C-alpha cells in the first residue's frame, strides 16, 4: 500500500499521539554566549513543547544577563521552559560572553584551521563541564526531574556523563552539518572524499595535495578531540563520579542513541552515514511573520533596483571600524536600499540608502519580493535561509564552518560568490554585489536549489518530532547503531590484517615456487 502525502502526515500524527505522552526532556545547548547556535536549541525545545513534552534547559547563570538574550528572549525562556542554571566556574577561562569579545576572537582567528580553533576553545568546553559537575544544586535539580531523554549539542560533555549516570538515552546534535569535531559519532569518516578542512574550499573531488592536507587536518582534529575528551574524563573523575559515566565522554559514539545533523542533500556532498544519523536540516527556520511597518515601508518604497539585506550573525554584531567603514562605503555606492544588522558605532561614511539596526527580523525580511541580495557570513542559519528562500548571496566567512558553507552555496548550489575578509576592499565588495545582482544565473541557481530543498517527503519539524518520540518510545535506538564497526581497530577497519594475510600467503607461494625451481635446476644439472 502506498500512502499519499496527507495519509502519511495523518499516520505520523496519530502514531506520535499514541506513542508518547509528555516525556521529560533535558536540553543542553552550548552556552558560549547567546548566539544562533543556542537559539536553534531553544527552537528545538519549543517544537517539542508544542508536541506535549516537558522541556528543561540547562545553561550558565550568566546567559540571562546578556544583551542579545534579553533582546531576543525577553524572559520567554523562563516562561516556556523549566530552566536549570549552573554557576560559572571560579577559574578563568576563555570569555566569549559578549558580542564584542566574540567578535575580537573571531577577527583574530580568520582562516584558522578548525583543529587550532578547537584547541583555543577547549577551555570553554572543559570549564563548563567542571562548573556543572561542581554545582551540587544544579546536579540535584537534574536528578530530581527524572528525565526520559537528553538532547545535547555535541560539544556539551556533561550530557555524555549524565546519559550514563542517569541511564537514559541521549540524542546529540551536530550544528555544523556532517562533522563531529569532538568524537567519531559519524564514523566511518573518509578524508579522501569527505572534506573536513573547514578553513578551505575543498569539495568531494580533491587533488592529491588537497587529500593530503584534508587527511592531516582530520588527524589533528582527532588528536585534539581525543585530548579534550580525556581531559574531560579526568575532570569528571575528580568530582567523584563512577568511571563508566566519566569514560562515556570518550566512548560516547558507542552509546549515543541518535545523531541529529544539520545537513542537506542539496547543500552538502553525498556521503554514507549509519541509520542512527538523521538529517534534520533547517528545522529551525521560523514561519514568516508580517514585517513591522517601518521595514515594510522601506522595502515597498525601494526603487526598481530593490534592496539588499546584510547580516553577519549573532556573534558578529560588532566589527572593527576599519571593516565597518569598508562595508559602509561599498553599500553606499549601490543603487539598492540596504538594511544592515549591526550593533556597533555607526560609520561616518554611512550612505543615505543604508539603514543600520541593532537587530533585524532577518527571516521575515529576506522573503520580501523586493530583496535582490543577501550579504552574510555563511553561518548555519543564514546559509539555510539563503538556500531555502532561493536568494542570491555574497558570503564573507570568518571562522569554523563558515567558509565551508560558503563554498557549498558558491560551488554546489551556484547562487553567489565568496569573498575573503582578509583582503576585502570596498571595490571588490561592490563589484561582487553588482555581479551577483545583475547576472541572472545566480538567481536561477538559487531558485533551483530552493525547489530541490523544499521537495521533501515530510515536514522537517515532523521528522524531528518523530525521531525524538521514537527514541523515547523504545528507550533508545541502539539497534540503529553498528556495534561491529565500534569494535574494529584501524587495522581491521581498513582490512589491513586481511591484506597482510593475503600478501603473506602470496609471498609464501612465491617463496615455495622459487625454491622448487632452484631444486629442479639443481636436479637437471646432475
């Protein structure tokens, strides 16, 4: 029997209603400042809240004081969720709490390999683990709730400890797509055609040298992740927890129930994944809301040239003034109206066509028919917005997966151009914007990419809810995870032991043949 679209949705809705009735779920986002990564975990929580589950958020007690959190959440988090906060550690760690601190960090790490960035951020992840395990009030509150499931950002190490300690299933979320920087939850990973050097523009067809560099970066990431996880285990043991729970930080890939990754077949290159790895793509994209009158008026009154939306994400709301003036000069020379999300001091050379606001309704602005171009940093959210809404773009990536995301939009989707922030000038930016706006192929490719992206068998939020309820209903999903591959060492996985055996047999046969021939030759001489 073949189900049509509406039959399928009705079946799923009925199954979900029967299967799960209000489970207690703990969500642990990365709380290195309030940014889009944390926002997406909040959105995930709200989706599950609407499905009837009880959601508890665990994050630092400093988050509530951050400007962006107040601007976006405005106490909605405490009203929607049960919130457990932990006290920040007394030890000094890398501080990225404010937007200015985050921007300074990012500007100093442009073009840096992910392995080196991970090393610089290791203190953040380990500091959070130490803080939570050292906060007895937070741990007591967690223990009292009797959770049925933990949904965690892959970089939150305490979720691995709690999963084993409380004996409950864990779903981990890979924010950056098909990458697991802290563990091999996406095993098997093959660097010969799966790019992991995120600071490059490598595709799935690499040259010999690119494969060397990609493999080298893969090795460094593995070593760095191994160091962080072993350090995390040591911290855990110092707090008196049992060895099994602490060791689960390292062996998490053997116990995780499900892996959610923000990956799309349209955007990312094809690759094999285990059944417990589920693509939830851009579940976090909100439905469009009516624009405030001010923005609606700006876009409706834009001339025949339309408008440009500019946003560098929640973590780059401040920029060095030299960069700000450069951008303002380029925007001021464009015939379009420009709406720019920026929280720092306004540049002296701000064009009369440019409007700067500390925070803009980005998701609602870019779907307006008069918007011709989206200039962004290729963060996860903005990348999926550009893809989903079929919008030509200019990408200016700064760190981590941003260059990788830009490369996908530029070379795989073909919807725009990527510019290097290190050698960016107002002239190159202006020229690139004019090229993308005036060349029809970019908009055609963007629309084609959007059409492919939206051709889905089911709504992404329904898909997310289905799999969460699946794990709850069956108390985990261990049957989807390969036990065999987890037990193989590197020699067994690459069949090196079998190859060595075959080579040994061949050499033995050749050795025997050689000595038989020598013996025959000796006999013939007699």
